[in-house]
């Protein structure tokens, strides 16, 4: 499947791989429509021969070797607690993903197409349906035929497997006397908590926002309080990339185009670890692009950016 890297910075668009998972409910087969950001997709392959692993969760189908890299394979239907019908093997695919610098494969019943969707059309998942655990969904959007596409929180699998553990404890205490405010944007409450704790250990007071639109609202509120002195108070903005309503790239483009906020440094903190996203982050005006969450590099980059910001006399 072709992955298109033609999205422009500030367009507030994303490209999703549309895939399907079938569900058997009392003999009736239902098709679930799901998506994952193409920036996290390495490739899509046919189901390979897998080596089973003992003493692993049921949803772990096994491992296989992909060009000398051993990759665990997760059955998404089993992870979501969905009863699978009989599926034609020729349609089954494995989506090889990379995020948080971890490679993992996901078994899906069919990979359909690539969709370009505006983040403004994606709503936060504020519901829990009877058939799907809402905690596994990060966003929803309508597509043709009044169907709904669900964006899954596949990163939570990595955490469940113990492949990714944030090491906030390694942020040094009071190594340097930072002060002032930091604005943190992330649609994940858990991610915001991790970043807030890390910044708090560095000495910052943290203001939180759940997406780019709320981030701009927080900036306008701060400007009402501090006026043109806002950049003396707000030392740094830490932003996720994937957020409903307004993504991080579009948010950053808006900030850098506003003379009130243009000098406030932005650091992206994202699970997307491809080089193209890092380039897009720099084009959007960010001073750094970090992959979630490695404590020492987080501290080093944030400290570097804030020092440079302070030396400029802003």
C-alpha cells in the first residue's frame, strides 16, 4: 500500500490507513471500520508464518523475522475482546507500525485504503459503546454512507506489553533553577500527566490543553493576563502532534504566525517516530521534535530550548 507524504505543514490534515475488523454477534457478522495514522505505518503485509510464544497474553499471536528484525504480532480483535468470525485468509493483513521507536505488527481482517481527513472532522472519543471499550479509542470521524471510523489507541498495547515505560524518575531534581509557565498540549490525559510531572520536576508551573484549539484558547487567556510580557512568563510549549479538532502542526503554524506568540518556543513530543514528521515539525516552527518518552533526552532538549529562549532576552 502506497504511503503519501505530501501533506503540507499547517494543513490540519492527516492520512489514515482504513482497515476492517469483523465481529460475530450471534451468527450476524458486523464490520468495524478503524484507522491508524500512516505516519506510524512502515508497511502492510500478508500474514506471515509466526512463532508462538509461551506465557504471553492471548492476543499475542507470536513473532516473526522481518529483514532481521523480530516483530511481535498482536491480534487486534482479541485485544479488543471481539469474537471473530471465519475470515478468508487471503484478505487478512498485518500492519507493521512504528511508534515510540517500537516496531509491532497488528493483525486486521482487511486493509482497505488510505484516507485523507481533516483533524477538525475528528471528534474526541467521549463515549463508551456496549460493543467496544471506549478507552481503546482516541477519536471518531464520519465517512461516506453515514459510517463511523474509529481511531484506535494502539500505543496502549505497547504499554500493556511493557515495551514502553516512561521513565520520569530519571528527570533530575533541581539540577537547574527553571521557573515560569509551560503549556502542555496532548489529547491523552496520561501523556499530559507524564509531561506535567517531568516539567514540574524541572521547576515549571504547567497549564494543560487537550488539543490545538484549546491550546490557542489558553494562549489568548494568558495574553489577557500578561499582555506583551507573555513570552517572559510562558517559557515553553510542549505539544503532541495527533490531536482531534486541531493537530500539533496546525497549532504551531498558528502560533508562529501570531506576533503576540511567535517568539515562544515550541517542542513537539509525539509517539510518531518517522523522519518526515520530524521535518514537518521543524517546518512548522518548532525548536525540537522528541519521541515519547525518554526522560534524559526530554530534559536535555527542554533545558536547551529554554536556555536559548532566555539568552535571546525575550
